[in-house]
DNA sequence: TAGTGGTCTAGACCACCCA
DNA sequence: GGGTGGTCTAGACCACTAT
């Protein structure tokens, strides 16, 4: 474990356990250096990480402060494939509809940088949150990278399996959001009426080396579609 | 202008001008250090910035590579209040429906950390993209911070005015996404039928010192709701 | 003007990828 | 094993905030 990750974890834990509110002041860099016996750059790296995660914000000439989102019960759009509902208790289950190996469509081949005659794993499942339909998910995995999948793996967290069992490292993803109306099939899977609103989230996941390995289309039940994103400046 | 920002800008420009594709290899850190006559840390900082912006990705032991999104014509969800449509030509206009000073509702006061008897600027406008309705926007600005607004400012880029004319620095924002059906009023403003899908984006913008100054509710025309986000690991 | 975070340097060493 | 990015150090100096 790297020092700056270690320290970031401890600070995060400290904030959680003491239930610090938005705007609470944290110790200054000088103190943190002494407390953890590391250099200033390491603390800076630590704080950068916490800032990226939306846990703190830093103000030059003033200090380091806790950042908290105002609303509870929203799903973080950028965490593991769209989950990790903050604090709140919830039960996530899923039902597998299809799981097979097939040839990619042109669209899928294009996204995954594959030839049309290579193989992909296709997974179609419904996910439930506290017993209600959350989303209909269709995923395509490059079989050359994700060499094996079965029903058991797919019914649990696929990403956990990919990182732990296969030892692959997920790097970055491109996420596309579209809003439209449910077609008949989607509506029946989600238990909604045809033409109800839907949020379609298409994600393309890459390994750290830049290889795309998973293209997913997730259609959300609009009644459960409450997402949040913590954005940093960068763009202003 | 800071060195690492300067260099990042030049590298970004270089990528744009040469239309480098996803996966193109950039010079190694050593070369960049020599080329720009700076230390390794500065180049590292530069590359971190470009990575955060989704312009490159780095692979340990291998090199630095160009990252590009696969699709055109999507709106970046995390840039200035939701715009900056990539490359594509488009014309953004807006029509002001209301602009006044008023007392905040409880919801608004809560988000902006204000008392109910303080003043907010209220702006309601429709935004058009290439002549079609893009969204209906309602914004509340803390008048103690955003001291003055008029129709002219509001019909242009409000954020440009805030940063340039008022000299304020925007720090971070919390973004909440919800999907629902249009009510009668929204439908008529957007020129859609009642009960059509809508994407509601509620954003809370803070200054660099953590003060919230703008709470906005933006209802998007679902036919124009094509957003993308470039996400980095952090969460895997 | 004291305190605090941000930038930058020069250099050592480590972890990972690839031929 | 050679090349490449990532971490970490110690220290100098700068820019902004608060009082």
C-alpha cells in the first residue's frame, strides 16, 4: 500500500467516524506531515486524492475543509459501474436473462476494437434494488481479455471478479447518457408502461493500458434514476 | 500562467492540431523535461492535469497515450454548466423568461446556505441549440455574492461574467440527475408533449472557498439529451 | 504580516511493461 | 534487462487569506 493512499484512507475514515460536516476544518499540512512522518509532497498527493474523490476541498491561504454532498439516497454515477449508494442500506440483487458467447455486432466491435469474427461474452440481466427493478443491463466483454464467465460470477459483481480473480486493472471509462422512451420489451422487463421515460447509460470500460474490454448498455427505471456527480473545477 | 498549465495547453494544442488518434504515443517524460526545460515533477503535474481532463492516459512501463472519445456531438456534462459541445458547430442562444430579485424558498435557502429573508437573483430562461429547444433553466444566485445581474448579462454566459467581471473563482459543484415526465408548463416551454421524458439536472456551484453561490435546475429536452463523461479510475 | 496552501526543483529509488 | 512511469524526499519560493 502506498503511503499517500494509506494516509488518505485514514483521513477519510477519521472524517466518517467523527461525522464531520461540510466546512469542518482539518489539520494544516504542517501538522499532517508531522503526524504521519512524511514529506510535504506526500501530504499534497494525499490531499489531491481526497479532493478528486470529493471528500475535501482546499483553500489557499486558509485551510483544508470537509466536503459533503447535501442529499442522501443518490447513486454515484462514476463509481463501480454506477453503484455504491451512499451510506443508506439497500439490497442489490440481479436476475440473469442471457449469458452466452457470440460474435459482436458492428457497433460492439467498433467500441471494443475487435474484429467481427472474434468472440464476446454477452450478458443480459435485470438488477433490483430493494426488490424493485433498477435497470436492464446488456454487457459485452472481449473474450480475449475476459477469458471466462459463468452464471455464478455474473450473478455477483463482475468487476470484483475481473480485478480480483483475473488480476486485471481497470483504468478509465467513457460514459454516454441518453434519455428516451421505453420500448415494449424494456418496459416489460422493468415492469413499467411502454413509452415511460428511460435513462440509457452506455459505458465503455478500458484497462489501465487503454484496451477497451467492456461495453455496456444500461436502461434505468426512471423512478430509481437518482444519480449524483461531484465535479471539480478543471473546466472553469 | 503556471508552467504546468502552460505546457499542458501546448500539448493539448499539439494533439488537436495533429489530430492524433486514440492510442497515439506521446514523447516520454524525459523528452518533455528537456523540451520544456523543467523538472520531472512539473511534467508529472502537467500529465496529471491532462489525464484529469480526459485528454491522455499514462501506462507505467510503457508510455503516454492520447485518449479520445469515440462519439461526436455529445455534450460534456461536467464543463461549464453543461456545455462545450465537442468540435461540432452549433449555435447556442437563449430567451429570458424571468429575471428578478426575490426571497429564496426553503429548498433554495438550504442549498445556498442562506436565511429566508436574504435576497437571491432568480433567472428563468430557455436555451436553444441550433434553433431547437435544448432546456428550460431556473437558476438562483446568492445576491450577497453575485451582487448584480441584468438582462444583457443573463442573455450571454453568466459564468463568464462571474469569473471575468466579478473576479470570482468557481471551485466545485454537486450535480444531481433525475429522470421524470414533463409537466404541462415544461412541455409547453420546450415544445414537447406533456408526459414526455425529461432529464432534470440540479447543480450546486461553489466558489473555491466552498461558498455555494448558484443553485440551478435545468430541464432538458430529451431529444437533445446526449451527454458524455470521461471517468478516471479512482473507484475501482 | 503571519499563516496556509501551491508550485517547482533535483535527485533517489521503486514498479511495471516489453522485447 | 533496459526503458518508462510512479512515489517520495527536502527544501526554496510564491500566492492567497485572514486579521
